[in-house]
C-alpha cells in the first residue's frame, strides 16, 4: 500500500485528517498512515462525553478530549500508543472491513507477535486486547482506524476513562491490566515506539514501489480548516452528547450542598439544589438562571458571576459553585 504521513500530535487535527482522507482525498488506491496523539481521550461518534469520561480529571491533567467520526467506545491515547488508518474504495464493505483490520494483525504476526482478530472490533494477543478498531463508510469508500498499544500508561488510562462511581473506577488498574496488553511485551527487540512505527510502515508499504503520497498545501490547509470548523468546536465534542442525568455533592462553609441536573446535547435542561446549607434566598431563582447554560465550568461561572451567589449559599463564591456543578458524576 501507498502511505501518507501525518506527524501532527493534535487529536482534533487528526480527527479532521481522517475525515478528509475518507471524504475528500481522491484516490483509487488503498492508503494507510500511522499517527499519534498527545495525551487525549477519544470518544465514539454516538457517546455522551459526560457519561463516558472523567472530565474533571482530564481538565486537571491537561488531557485533551476529542470526538471521532466512527462509533465504538472511548479510548485513551498517549505518546506510547500508535494509531493506524486504512482508507480506500470498497465494493463489499462486509468483506473489506475485517480484511482491512486483518492487514494490521498480519503485520504484527510478521514481527513475531501472535495477533488475531477477535470479537466485534479487537486485535488480541494471548488473551489480551492490544488494539481496538472501528469503521466508517462514505459512498463507495471505507475507512478503518484503530489503536496499537505499544507501552501505554495503563494507570493514566484507567483514571481518564473512569467516571466517578463507574464499574471501571471500582475495578481499578489491576482489572485493566488483566484485560489489555502493551505490544512492547511481545517486542523486546524494539526499544522505542519509533522503532515500532518504522518497522510497521516498512511492512505495510513493502509491496508498493511508489511509496509515500504527498498532500498539497491546499489539502493540508483544508484539513486545518476542518479541524477548526468542526473537530475543535464545543458543539462537536460536547454538544452531540445525548440526554443524561447527573449528581454532585460537597461540603462548604454554608453546609452540605447537593446538585442534581439533566443535560441534553451538553446544555443544562433542569437543575435542583438540596442539602443542609444555609442561605438567604431560594435556590429556584439560581436554578432557573442556569437553565440553557452549557455544562462547562467556564460558562457556568460566567452566569454565576452576575448573581449574588453568597445570598443563596452563605459565603460561597461563584467559582466554588461552578466547580461543584461541573464536577458531575
């Protein structure tokens, strides 16, 4: 196969790169490219960001959140994870989908890794998942992309994906280690992920003499435009989230404060306060003011700063209350 190069570490740009190559790159050939993201959580097309990801932890650690154009579940990427994309024309999706994924499994086997396709969308090695992949169809074109865990930080993966109170949080790192595996364990001859990428690229392109396909400046500019217009937007990352209900609670100078809220497409629809806190004004006024606000600490704080928060909750600041509301579970 011929290959493209994408050296960006920006997850939003990389989502746009996939979209461009599937929908706008004119080529009759099957192409592949290998790429990486800086620490990020990538959620599936149909997932609710608030229900699937530990958003406060991501914000605390500076981990990016992006939404991809394919289905499936949330995944954690860091610089010890190598991603792959294969895209090309397809006259038989049901045949080509596993065939595209099988190309990666075969390449791993040629490196000495006993990889096999398993289940709906996994590559397994000796009972451990080392790759998850997903597909998208556009007219007569098919894209398959996925992860290859080389030496991913499994503890950080667990914390980033574990929504407080979820099964993953209670199961913890040992449960994750029992189910997933890093490919470095089967590739002791490779010191770095760069060694792995070079070897994989060589295997996948060895039967094609033309090698790399270069994108033009105009095409690269189009990818950047797609990233700005769509993949970096709040509407894409958070606004596509469907309805969900959340709860948060904490103790402040005024007493215990609980908040229950429902969210639709990332916007607060209903919000109620409870607890043994002290205040001078009924909180219904505050709840009404926050309806229609995006569920982000910054947006919530902007609304609260126009209101006498300390009159609803004794000695509480807008920042404290915004933090409580945004720290949903």
